[in-house]
C-alpha cells in the first residue's frame, strides 16, 4: 500500500518541478532539482495531456484534497497502472494535486506546495530533506494507512505500529519546531501528532475532522 502511495507522490514531485516553472514566485523560493534526468531517475515518461471524458472526474478527485481556493488554481497530474504520468491541468499557485489512487484501500488524493514536494523527493530517494523549507500538504479526503515509525514500511507487522488516518493536513520540513506534540509510536490519530518521529522525515499530522 505504501509502495503505491510512494509512486503517486513521486509523480507529484516530478510534476511539481514542472508546474512551478510557470509560477515566478515559486521559481525563486523552490528551484527545481538540478542534475535529475527524469527518464533515468524516475523510470517513467511524461505524456502530453489528452482530454477525455474521465479527466474532469480525475481533476475533481485531485482537487478535493485541498480547500477550493487552493484546488482551483493547482496543477493536476495523474499516473496510470504502468507508472506513466499525465498532466491534466497546468497550475498557477505552486501547488500540485493528485487524484485518489484506486490501488489503495481508502481515498487518498493529495495536494502539496513546492516545498512539500521537495521534502517528498528527499523521502523517496532516502536523502536529507531541504533545510529551512517548511512545506504544507493537504489530504482532506483522508490517507492510506501506514506505519507510524518506519517511513518505508509497505505492510503492517507486529513491530511497525501501523495506523489509520482520516482527513488531515501535514506540515513537513519543520524539524526542531514540533516540540510539545505527541511522538508516541501509537498515537491518537484524532488529535495532532508527529509521524515518523526520530527520523529525518518526521512531520506534523493535523486531523481536520
């Protein structure tokens, strides 16, 4: 399950690097990664948007992850079962949204800003997240279940503290600014808590319902 979510985020990260190229403020605050060959590093191809009857539903799913004021101007991308990414809509506010992944058990559309996507790239590639770049990600429809202690767990075990999450937002890249929030491996997911505490990818989970 987490593997599917990782692929979704990986595609969103790639799309974000393209989307922010059209947003002048985002170019200054979150420059694209240098030296990354998309075909060799991502193992996927960017396909030109091809309008279809289902695109409107995919866009609606993707933008449901964020408040309407954010979703209406966000870039929207999707990925098929073969890992091919397709841009459904260009963005104008530095956010990138992805629709629900049907391979996961629950609704998990997501929408993040450029800093959140850079953080996501660091997580996926097991690198240190960018310093002093706080990112924000919306998952107002909920999120796929995951381990609260192992950023790379793909299924529940007796040791990895698998949790279920509902609609929430995430603050990432805020290392050193989460003091006072619960860091228990088995948190109450109906209240704010730190996920993946003690790792470079610790982030604040804030339930909204």
